[in-house]
């Protein structure tokens, strides 16, 4: 008697889903993985005491990852650029392009790299569920304008809104 071991490649699909790998099947697996291994757990963490920061850590990976899929290229040695483009793809930030890039670059370092390399966000990242925006930043100004030579002073993240923005982008 022959037994074939099934290997799950996503929460709801075994390796057989991709034998052969038709485009629709690859998309089904991608969606199943993103929704059920990333978004559903992140939303669950929002309801767990002290789980909000873990939800942001989990979904922060989506920013660079979705840009890889959108561009069809690997981010190896270009993760900051991919994070920046993914960030601009997901979050609407008012202001000039250089301000948007500066915010994305700062969040890449303090949030993404903090979680990826230190297992914790870095200084100047704060969390508050009372803000209505996904995040609010403070940046120095010079003569009343964005100072491109300054650095991010603080980023206050609303975890529920942050996760929701990621989910809305994915749904779209």
C-alpha cells in the first residue's frame, strides 16, 4: 500500500494545488498565505493584551514583501528601496516626495530593521490607540518647511489603523 504524504504550502492548500502550477493556483496560495498567516493572526493579536506591537511587527513585513510581488523583482541588497516604494504604495502621506521618502526611510530603520534585527522597534517609535491615523510623525522644520537634513523625531503608530491599512491594501 502506497501512502503519499501531503505537505501544506498554505493554511488551506497542500502541495498538490501547484501540481501543475497554474497562475490562478499560485494566486490562490499567495492570497491564502497572506490572509491566514499574516492578516488574520495580526488582527487577532490586536485583541490580545499587549499584542498590538506584535501585530505591527508582523504586518510591517508586508510593506517590503508586497513591493517584491508588485515589481516582480527580488529585494536582495535593495530592501530599503523596496520598503520605501511599498510604503508609498500603501500609505498616503501628505507632502513633497522627499518628505515621503524621508519618513519611509526612517520607518525602515526604526520600525522594520528594529523588528528584523533587534526583535523590537527602536527609539522614537511609539504606540497609541487614540490617534485616528495609522501613524503620525514629527519632523523638524526649517523656516516653516520640512527640513530634509533633519531626522524623524517621533512616529506614533495606531496599531489597529496600521494593520487595517495593510489589510485594505491587500484586499484592493
